[in-house]
C-alpha cells in the first residue's frame, strides 16, 4: 500500500458538473461526496465555466488546462495566473486528450507545469502510452521520454494514464499499473522518489479501485467517467479512506 496521502481527482472533462457537487454540504459528505476529506485529498476538475460554482460549494478545485503565458492574444485560452486568481489549487497538464486534440507536445506540457508552479498551482501531469506503443513493447520508453523535460524536482503530481484504458472500460491490471508506477518512480530524482505522488487513470471505478489503490506505488486516481456518478465516486472515496484512514 502507498506510504503517501492518497489523492482522488475527479476529471469531469467536457461534461456538466453533477448536481450533487454543487450542494454546499458544510462538511456533510452524505450530501456531497466531492467535498474535502481529512484523510485523503479530493479534488474536482470541472470545465472552466463550472469552476466558480464548485468553489462556492466548498470544493477544492483544479482546472483541466492552463496556458503558460500570463496574458495575451490566445483566443479561447485561460492562463495559469487567472486560474490561481480565481481560487484553483490544482491544474492538469498534458492530458492525453489535449495532447491528441490540441497537439500538445512534451515541451508544451513541461512549459505548462513550470508556469503552474510559478503561479502557485499544483500541476497534475499526465503521461501514458497508446495501445500501439504498448503492443510494440514501447511503454517504458514512451513514459521516460514524456518525463524528460518535467520539473520533477518540484512539488508536482504525475498521473499515469495508459491511453488505451481511458474511457474504454479496459483498465490496466493492478500488476500492469504497479509495474509502470514503480518504473516511473525509479526515474524520479532521489530526493523526490519517496514523496511524489503517482496517480493511476483509465477506467478506474468503484469495482476496481481497491485492488489498484492497494498497490505500493499507486497514490490515488485520476477518474473520468466514474467520477461523474456521485454515488460511485462516494464509494471510491470510502475505499480510499478505509485503506488509509
Ligand atoms: P475514464 O476514467 O473515463 O477512463 O477517464 C480517465 C481519464 O482520462 C481521467 O483523466
């Protein structure tokens, strides 16, 4: 089991925030499972337009993307500085959907992570191989390259999300995930190796959360589809709390 405090992050992607998340529960988790917990970290990552409402409901919020420049001619973008000013604590960098749909390169992702840190945001940096890369046996080479330019000496979180497991219902087995997490950890700077959190993402749900979260190098989850279902997300939080409470 992980020695680090678990983090469960709900990535809602381009979906409306679940109504249950908007209830200001004043600490009553039966009313809102997304609210902050004592023994584990819980973060929600809504669309930009729902950030303020989630914050008003007392949730810890992060954005799904932030532009590294502070201001300027970048139509449609929002800067890290603006996200910080709004009250975001976290930001995703380099999700595979952004890499695929917006052409974000490893260098772009590193620039985002550095800008996030400079603006006082905690970057959750996504890495992971495609199905084709795994079938060729290249998964370790791919993540090694993705890690190369990242500010790993700083306070960041890594999310290992094998692209073939995202939204497909096909989860990496706990053994496959653990092997990759241990490999990623072996590449971290000496003084960060034991403290940096590595989340797993890719069809994580209540049904498989326990087995995944029991692995020594899996420090939480970056959860898509299942995080949109309040009851299921609540069960995942309970599982994490029971493991680490
Ligand atoms: P799913 O949990 O829907 O597979 O999505 C994973 C993901 O991409 C989280 O960032």
